[in-house]
């Protein structure tokens, strides 16, 4: 009778060890999934900041090259005149973002929308971060060309010396 009891004790120990190993495997799997999720969230935020940095860098160059807007509209690649931008924001020698220009819906009916021609001095600057391929991010901003320097309403004298908004 004693030899039978030894066999059942080993079986119980094997079941307990197997269930502990399965539980440990599940915990490791959950921890790895949580770590991957945090990494993706961090990468997504960094990609958003990268795209916003590209937009910030492109804004003055796009404004200074108003005469070339129509040649850049409707293209699927970055205009060559934007090559003067420093596309490498982290200094690793690789371009981190790309810039494209898109026309807004500015044609009056009955004309159809022409994405290759600007009619109202407004276009979208679109910055796409290429640094983080797992979490691509793109930001765009509507830019208005006003043909002169920057005027801030709240400066002394306001815009055109018409008073300020303070």
C-alpha cells in the first residue's frame, strides 16, 4: 500500500509545479505586453514631437517661398526648395521628418476643387515624422500668406497703429 501512496504524492507535486509554472508564464506574458504598450506610447509621443518640430522648422521657409507654393501643391514628395531645412533634429545624420504642402478647399462653386493651385493665399503645411516607423505621426497647419512681416495685435500700437488689444 505504501508504494501506491508514493506515486500519488509525486503526481500531486507535479501538478502543483506545473500550475505554478503556467501562472509564472502568464505573469511574464502580461508584463511583456505592458512593457510593449508603454514603449509604443512613448514612441507615439516622440513621433508627435518630431512632426511638430518639422512643422516649426518649415514654417518660416514656406512663408518666405510663397511664389513657389503652386509648383509644390499636388506633389507627393517634398519640394526641392525645402532642402535647405535641417531635417535631422537629433543629430544622427538621418532625416527625421518630411514636409509637404496641400491646398485647402478654396475654389468657389461651380468650380471643382483644384489641389494644384492656391487661390486664397492659404495652404496646409504637412509634417510627417519618419523617425518612428512603428508609430507614424503627421501634423498639419493652415498657413496664411499676408505678404508682409508679422503683426501682433497686442504689440504697442497694434497692427497698423490701430491701438492694441490690451
